[in-house]
């Protein structure tokens, strides 16, 4: 199939499932797409079991196999989604809670990574299954960061106090950048251990982290400022929309080429344009066009992404390893998430006040999504990839469907109505 045909397949299914969800299920759009794609995938698997000669699943998996999920998301869709998400973040509220956001995005991610790794390693050992600690650490690194696409999507249907929203949005926007760097380092060490190659040293790890994170932040500042100055001198809404689009694509391409953190660059650039750019560089007419354009693009890409997450069950089904352990991994990842929130908040509570109910909302609202699946699919082929993929998919599906559908009720229960 051509790229156009694959795109037509994804957009067509997104529109169909979106319509059916709007008419019948009436759940949040992205969750509805996952549910309907998941139901369609399970139906196809059942048809294949009843009528093996039909090979319906093969027709769909042939299409999915032509889509490099990791490449499509991490080196394409993510740049637009992160910029669009950051564009709508209140920078004033964000800046005033920068310390909490930074600690949650770094220390919290590291705590969760090691907690998940230790727990899953012990769990596999308990069931006499083989998963070396380094590969358990790989799973911990890819599942610990919350997905900014999924988390920011929550705010369309769930209202939380401004202070808590800033922390949730900020943590999700930055911890995926940190998490990707940690994942890269851990995979390098794990592969080196398996093959006998030389692993990264401490100095090299530190250099990689500093280069990726701080280099990405610097690139985002430069890209945001260049875009801001370009828009400041003109008043032509179509051209200014084009400038923001070019900013995202060029800056992300540069980040990939220079091995900098593209996600962090997009977040910084989006915050810059969303604050300074929207206030001082554009007219009311242009601001309206920019917001509508990026909102529409965000909705289209989100639809395709969450549809793919639902359909990927057909790919995961071929791995078919350690399903029972994958189910047990769900409460384990939630427990690790609780530790990664509770410990930093206890440390920060001496200097900062947190909203009543912040811990349960941050834990349950810390959704995992496409980034975790993309990272799992990007792993080099080995005997542990299928296992990690199954564990990841179970955690992601539970996160999107169960946590995503119940977070609104949790917010109403644990946060006083007067908070804000």
C-alpha cells in the first residue's frame, strides 16, 4: 500500500469510529477510538479462530506492519502533538510551579523506573520466568514517564484546580523527554550486556543526558525566539500559521540530526510561542487562526494515534507471552507511580503547598500512551522484546481505558469544590 492509502485507511477508520462513539458510546473521543479499535481487533481475532482460512487479521496486520509505529510517532507526530499541547499551557502558572514540575519529571521518573524494574524482576522470579534485571529496567524506563498526549487530553473532559493542572501538564510534558534519555541509556547497557559489547561509562551517560536535555531546551528557546521575531514583523495569518508549522518541523529535524531531545525542544518552543508570541507578536485574527489550526491538527493526529494503539493489539497478539504476568504488572506500575509522586511531594511540602487530593489525582491521572508502545516496539529483536511489549500494552490499555474513564469521578471525590 502507498503512504496515501495507509493514511486514508487510518483517517477513514478514525472518522467512522469517532462518529460511532459520538452517536452511541459517548465517551471522550480518544478513549472511544481505543475502545472501538480494540473491539474491532478482538472481533477479527475471533473470526480468525472460527474461520482460519479467512485470514482477516492478516489483511490488517499487513497494513500495520507497513507502519513503523516508533518512527511515525517519535520522529513525526510527537513534534506536532507536543507543540500543540504546550501552546495552550498557562506559562505563568507553569513558571510559578517550576520546582515541583522539575522534581516530579526527574526524581519521580527515576524512582518509578527503579521501583517498576525491581518489582517486575521479583514478580518474574516468583513465577520462575526469565527476565534479567537490566531488561526489567528497560521496561521500567519506558513505562514510567506519563504520556503528555494522553494527559493533556484529560483536560478536555476533566476540570482540576489550576495549580494541580499546571503540575500535571508540566510533569507530563517534560518527563517524557527525560524518560526517553533514560530509556536510551538503559537499552544501550542492556544490549551491551547481552552481546558483550562495551557499555556506556558514567561520564558518557552524563554527557548524553546533559547534551540531550539541555541541548534540546536551548534549541527550543532559539526556535521559539526565531518564530516569535518572524511573526512580530508581519500581520498575515496564513503566513504566520506556516511559520509555526515550519518552526516545529525544522527544529525537530535539527534535534534528531544533532541527537538532542526533540520533545523538550518542542515543549520549550510551544511555551514560548504560546506565551510571548500570542501576547505580543500576533493580532487577534492571527491568534484565532493559530489556535484553530493547531487544535484541529492536534485532534486529527490524536485520533490516528489512539486508533493505532487500539489496532496494535493484533500485533501484540502475535507475541502472546506472559499475559498473566502482564495483568499483574498493572497494579505494580500503579504502586511505582504512587511512590514516584508521594516521595517528591513529601520532600517539597516543606516549601510548597499542594492541592488537597493531589497525590491520588497525579497517580491516577498519570496516563501512559503511545510513547510507551513506540519505545517498546523500537527495542532490538531479542527473546525479551515480546515480553516487554506485552507488559507495556497491558499497562497502556488499562491506563487509557480504566484510568481515563474514571479520573473524572476521582477528581470530584478527592478534591474539594472550593479548590482552585
